[in-house]
């Protein structure tokens, strides 16, 4: 049984440009993300800096743009200067965020060497939990200033005379969360964020700054937090952060597949709040959103529970969720939401990159493999180009317990004016029924289908593993057809699809 949906596309109806920073990710000193994830000196593919070459290869295939570092909750107790200079003299510290021991084998210099190998842009987070303005200025001087002053000279002594020139900086992390070391009221955080931002801009006016938004839309202070914080620091920041994680609960697959409904609402709520502050303060610029933590995360699973008591291990197994086909479809749907909102969401970070709720998994000293979520992310990053189009969608609807009535089809499209290429990304949110999709493309002239792939499986709960990473892969969708400016395609239940077209 198939339902019917239609989309009409026109190159004149544009949301905004595809933001390359939409395809960022996140590396936190959490679990095995750094140690035995990106950094594993004993591995057969490790380079002279101890970084795994097989992981770097998959990072490049994933197509990421930015990497947020070093946290996350971890950053709110982090002393960055512990992890510079000779490795043998670096102190070991207790990490309160994840009840672990941080050996400080990897720090800012190692990370910057890694991002150069991976070809990505760094997004640096600073500690505004246990630290403040001076420490922010110290790390900014270390990273961005030419030699001739204390911290810049330290960087040169540590092997990098030229400034790193990091552009994108996060002013703390989730500072409204009671779980956060040094968490603050909105008034307290707004004041320290404003003071820090002003001082950092005095040193380097060209940086971009992200203020902490609320840790999630379920927080009691969501909305009021953003309003208070931005009222303090509107003119000295560029972005406000948004964080959201999704999971299937109590077998409610229908609601889970509609997770992007919540993300759309989240974005529109933050935009409304930011624009209210803009109007009240008579500001001219607009604050953009950095959705710098998002993913599927099963927080109630045992692997998400940190160690306790006297157990403070180095790089414990934490948050190592194994993802299903349905999880991958949701990730693809969340990317659709981020692209659809690209006029205001101008950076985003899939949390995280390796081992920790991640698309890439490793064995210490051993194999590397792709999770199901790798594929929609990689294919969207590789193929979303040019401008995001505003679609006219006519979709059947179905009921969900969490979000009420939702569209069965969720889709977005991009158009590259230079090449004429059009790419459509679509998910079928139905847990039961296939979906017949018609796409009106008359406004683009003569097009031809160059690629059509679908990610789905008869068992939506199939999970990849190191023993079986690839028995379910994106497959050619042979149902696609194009005639007289009309494309037709069948979308299976619980599926993510990409259709590429080029000038004929």
C-alpha cells in the first residue's frame, strides 16, 4: 500500500545558500572519542603524531566542515594549558563532567595538527564554568596572536611559530544546566559572556563568537534564558547555540521518525526570541544559530552512565550507542531540518565524531567501521550544493503520540546555479506504508536523473557492527522515472532517499 505526495520546485524560491558549516561535528574529551578514537599511537595506521590514518580517511569521506573541541561538558572544568608543552610533563587531572581521568596527551596543538590532516575548520570552546575572561584571553593569544608576547611565544616554543587563526569560538557550554561545572543563572552567564566577548574582540576583532543558548527546549528556562543572555551580549556575539538529542521511547517509532518537527520548532522559537531582543534593543544585525550539538542519543542506556565512586578511568567506554536503520533515517531527517532553516542556522555540529554517539567506530588498536548514521550525513554533505530551495509540499499526514498530526513526507532540495544540478533529500516517516512521490521540475528545463539512492531495510532496527558493517547500504532506487518535467519515485517505509538531477 502506497500513499501519495507531491513536491513542486522552482529555482526562484530560495531559503538561502547551503551553509558548509551545517556539516560540522564534535570531538570532546569524553569516553573513547579522543583516546583510541582519533588518537591511538600504537595503531598500525597511526602517524608520527599518534593519529589514526584510517579514521582520518573516514572523516574525509564523511565530508565534515568544522569540528567543535574540546567539549561539551568537559570544557567547563578544563585547564587548556595543562595540555601544551612536553607530553611527559603534562599533569593528569580529574574530569568531573564524565568522572574520568584526563591524561592531557592531546591538547590544542595536537588538535590543530589533526584538523590540518583532516582538512576541517576548528571550532574552539572555552571554559566559562570554572574560569573567565583572563583565561579566555590567554588561549586566544596562544592560538591567534603573532609572536612577541608570553602565550604566543609559548606556542612558538611548542613548535608552531605561526598563529592558528581560529575564527569560531564558543563562549562556554550549556551554562544553564545544573549538571554543568560552574553553571550559572542567565544574568550571571550573560554578563560573563558579554565581558569575555568584548575582551576577546579587543584582541582579535575578526573572530566569530557563539553564546550559550539553553541546553534544550525541555529546560524550564528555555526561551527566557536566550532572551536574558542575548539582552546582555547581543552586539558582541554572532551566534547563539542550540542543542537537541532524540531517541525512540517505549516503542513509539512514529514519533521518533518525526523528530525534525521538534527541531523545526526549536529553531523557530530561538529565532523568535533573538529577533525580539533585536527589536527591543534597536539592533541592526541578526543573531544566527549554531546548532552545535545534535544527534540521536539513547541517554537511558547503560553505556551512557559514567563511572562512580573511586573509579576514575582514562577513556572509558561511554555513550557508545549502536545505531539502527531507523536512527539513520532520523539523522537524515534532522539534516533536512537544518538545511531547511539555513537562513538562520549557519553552523551545526553532529555530536560526536568517533565512538561517542558517533558515525565512526573504532577498536583500540584494531578495526574501524561505519555506523548506519554515516551514510545520510556523508551523502548530504557531499551533494547539498548551491542554494536551499523553499518547497511546495502536499503530503499525506499521520498521527503521532508526541507531535500529533505530521506530514508523512519530509524533504528539502538544493540547486547549484553554476552547474544546474538539483538534489532532493527526502524521508518517508511512515513506519508502515510506502510513499509515492511526484516532483514537478518544469521550472528547471530539461533535466536527467544522475543518481537515486535509498537507505532502508525490511527490519528498521538492523544495526551495523564491526562484524557486519555493510550488509545494509544505500541502494539504487530503480523506481525513479522522469518525463515531461515530472519525476516519480517510490519511497519505502522508514527510509531516507537522495535524488540527483543534472541538465540533460
